[in-house]
């Protein structure tokens, strides 16, 4: 069981590294177009908001005890 977990974590790290290097962006680059489910249902794409002010808030869900 422990070996399976270790292998799964290792595979996930390799995938994360591959995706991160393939889609890396730098400061000043335009944000890539992406699509999310809206709170009202349906889909919304970043490109649908072109010409409007957009705030993208990234946050971490940290459930560890403090």
C-alpha cells in the first residue's frame, strides 16, 4: 500500500512538472483563455469578457491545523 501511494505521488509530480513547463507564462504575458462553470450555471470563458475589467483571485484551501 505504501509503495502504491509513493508511486502515485511520484507520477503526479512528474505530470505536474511536465504541464507546468509546457504551459509556463511570464509576468506581463496575456492570460491563457480558459473556461469555467459559472455560479449561475452554464459556462463562461475568459475571452467572453474581453474589454471588461476582470479580477482573477487565486487562493489556497488549507485545511491543516494552525
